[in-house]
């Protein structure tokens, strides 16, 4: 496994032409918080145990957000969306969605996050919830949106749940989706928590990258390239 670049989420993705990330004036998540293990059950998959921080997390990626639970429920009820597919999750956080996709017979799952501390916890959760029959089908990698995208293969399905809590990150997010998603691929996006980027901004940015959307359920959006829906 390649070595992770030291990167924490208070280094926000830049959305201008410099290609450089910027720091917050201060780190909102500086305090130490203990971890807890929670169990989750969804249709068609075994019980999943996830280590996370449940109160005032030191990184948003160390907590499980409602969007992830919504995504997992949707995938569990529609396993055909990921079964046999190469799946990549952006802003995977604690990893629940990608772990669910793996148990729903995705051919390969890559869980990604940029934050170094999040990746450490993410890899523990993968190890704790991987069965021997699909050990090689689920991996984790650091992905800082918009950076080094040629190091990743093209993907059938991209998952993104409650992972854009700053408007500046929308440009790098959709640059990443545009680069990695196959021409006939699917982006499943859940916009649940009020702290996320405004939905209109998300949809407008997707449109500039040639993506159109449908909404099969409340808070769930499916994006495909325009030419695929003609």
C-alpha cells in the first residue's frame, strides 16, 4: 500500500485554479474524543460493527452521519445497483456504506478518504467486518479530491453520502467524479444532514460536469452522464 500523505480535513479542498488546499483559520475538531463500537443491521447483509466517535468527533469522518445510514438502507433494498460492480466511496469516513456494498457482492470496493486519522479508523472497520470470502474485494486508499486521479481505475458506481459540508469542496468532488466514473457509470449521492452544501449548488455543479439526476427516494439522488439517458 502506498504511503498516505499527511492531510487533515481542516485543510479544505481548493476550488480555484491554483490546485492548492487551504487551511481553516482554526481546526474545529481539535479535542480528543473516545471511540465507541456500534452495531448496524440492514436487509441482505450480516450485522456490521463500526468503531466511531459519537459525540463531538475530532473529524467529521470519524462519526457516522445519517446520510450513511440512508445510503446503506437504499443499497440493501436495491443490491442490483452494486452487485458485480466496481464501487468506490468518496469521503467514506467510518466505512459503513462501502462495507455494505462489499457484502452485497460488489466485485471490488475501494473506500477512500483524505483525512489521515480517518483512514486509520476506516481500515480497522474494514478488517473487523471483512469475511474471508471477500477479503480481496474491499480495500482502502487515500484520495484527496481532485488530486492524483490518474492513480485510480475507472469505476462503475461511486457512492457519496453526507460528505460535502463546505461549498468549496463541490468543485473538487465533481472533478473527481467526472474523472473516475465510467461513461455508463452511476453516482449515488445522499444529501441528508442540514450542514451539507445546499442541494441546488450540488445539482448545478453536477450539471456543469454533464450529469443529470433522478430522485428515487427522499434524500437519494442518482446521477448519470447525459448521453446515457438519451
